[in-house]
């Protein structure tokens, strides 16, 4: 099974969404102080990058 560029971008998008969810959950449940805001902000940033990866599928 060969992986072409669209498959690689799909996997990268999936991993970025998963990490974004994990970071947001850490920010909400584990770190209730100021550090939680940072974790959640980075998680939202992961969602933004995953959105870009998803938009690039088929264009690169």
C-alpha cells in the first residue's frame, strides 16, 4: 500500500485534530489555572492547522 500526498495530508489532519482535542481537554480538566488557557489556545491552533491541511488535499 503506497501513500500518496493526499493520504499523508489526511493522516496529518486526523493526528492534528486528535492532538487539538487532547490539548483542549487538558486545558479544561487537568489545568484549571492560567496554564489551562494556554493549553486550550494551542489546541485551537492545532485545529486551524488541521483545517489548512484538509484544504490542501488535492491541491498540492
